[in-house]
C-alpha cells in the first residue's frame, strides 16, 4: 500500500509538469496562426515577471518593505493568476530558510520552477484551453489555478463540438461558447490584500449593475467569420467558423477605451466642461490599482497663443500605508481616494475659463502606473511610463 501511495504522489507530481509540447504558443501557431499572432500582443503573453517591469518591480518592492517575505515566496503566490500552470503552489518554511541562506541547489530548484519556458510563456493556450472545470467562489474572490480543474494534457477545450485535430484531442466546454465572464473571473473577479483592503474588484463592479455583457465581446471581439485553425486535410479548405480575436484588448493594442468612453466638451458661461460616460460594466480604469486616466486642458487666446494650462489626474485610486504615505495596493492599509468612473455612469469635470480664453484643447490619456509610484518602486520600462492618448479635441468659444 505504501508503494502504491508513493507511486500516486509521483504521478501527481509529473502531471503538474506540462509536457514540452504544450509549454509555448510557438507549438500551436502552425495551425492557429491568427490566434497566436493576436495573443502575442496581449498582456496575457507578458504576465511573467521577466517580461513585465511593473510586475517585477512591484514584487521586489513588496519584499524590500516586508522583511518577513522572500522573493520566491511572493512569486509563487502571485503565479496562481500570473502563471497558473506553475508546478509548485506553496513554499515550506525549511525551503525559505535554505533560500535565505543562499543554498545553491535550492536556488537552482526554484529558478527551474519559476523561470522555465512554460512560465515565461505567460497565460498561453495550455492555460485557458485546458481548463475542464471552473469553481469560482465569489466570497473568496480570484483564485487562479485554485479555482479551476485542468483536464488531461493533450485535450484542448473550446467553443465548438465538431472539431478534429491530428495533434491533440478536442472537447466542447460551455464556458468557452457562452458570453459568461466566469472563465475570466477566475483571475479577474476580486482580491483583498492582507489588510482586508480590496485591491481590485472588477468582477464585483460587474455584478453591482447585474450586467449580462460578459468580457469576451469587448476584450476579445464580437463573433465574426474566420478560422480557428488553419489545418485542413489535403484538397480541403480550413473550416470557416464564428470566432473571436485573442488579443485580450488593452489600451496598448486596441481602441477599447475609445470604444467604451463617450466624451462631450462644451462651454457653459465661464466654464469649460468635459463630460465622460463609461459604457462598460466595470469601473474605468479597473484591475491593477495604479492605473489612471489623465485629463489635460490647454487654453488659448484669440491669436492661438497658449495662456493657461490645467493638468488634472483624476481617474484613479490613491493607496496609503499606515503612515499615510503612497504605496502599492497590495501593501495599503487604506484606499485614500477613488476618483474612477463607476460602471455605466457619467461624470462632469469643470474648468474655469482664464481671462482672454477663446479656445481650449483637451487631451484624454491613460497610464499603467502614476509617475510617483513608478519612481518609488523603480519602474523604468517606457511601456508603463508613457501616456497612451485616448482622444484629443479642440473647441472654439
């Protein structure tokens, strides 16, 4: 009996390691060319700390400020959503001690776990399309790999019930076919930090307005004619289906904010007013708590000379630590300010006209992290520091 139990443990361990056939999207793109190409532009493909400077610097800052933590411990904890096929889900006290002491064999073991090809490939095909069952507990919030049951390796689940592949088994699953957000909410529903502060609550925002829109139509695309697979038998063409893009739209690879924020601007007496309407079923910005939208207004006189500029960073969250200083969401003891656009809401922003103003130009832009926190934690990648323009418009009075 003891040997059977040990064999079971060994097989369980082996099953957690992905076969090399499934560790990279490069092994899938021969048949799924468009899907792979779009996915490579997504934040899902950059979810590993080696490809994401903001994520990497956030992890390092959390460890720097908390001497009870070690870096590999935090990486494993966060990988439950950032890299859900991680083969190790917890770290033992003796392993922490060996890592702190710098034991080479232990350091090498954890590097192999955290920095292998499978992990670096991010949230790839074998993460989502091998999910057999979803067990989302909204009371607990986002659980990542702990909220799903993966299927047998070599079986890919999807939205079609009549597919065949020479390379893997295929099986229909409703969570791919319907518009339900359940699959996305496995990682994107909500999460409280250790102080009990909600550091993101995209799913709860969605539930607050009882929406049935789902996530796929905006963050993937509306269903359209295309091919899920370029594979076909000799003499046949690939099967045309109703498919969605797999770019998982963000501000850097799509027009998702332009599509979901209506903007009006007008003069009313001595005021210049900008009106923003959030058409999405969650707050804007949502997700990671340091994202922000910036409104910049410039005023000009009759000869088009700039006479005044007001820059107002308004759509975002300010997080404080116990000393009242700005910090990361995961380290915050309070949410000092929340000026985001609530789901399905409209907000006006009023700017007093300076003397002599005859026209105004506003710029609406987006940033992944505010400048102050970027400097504090040491983010240097321009991808996260630059402002992504949403809209620019001028108005004569």
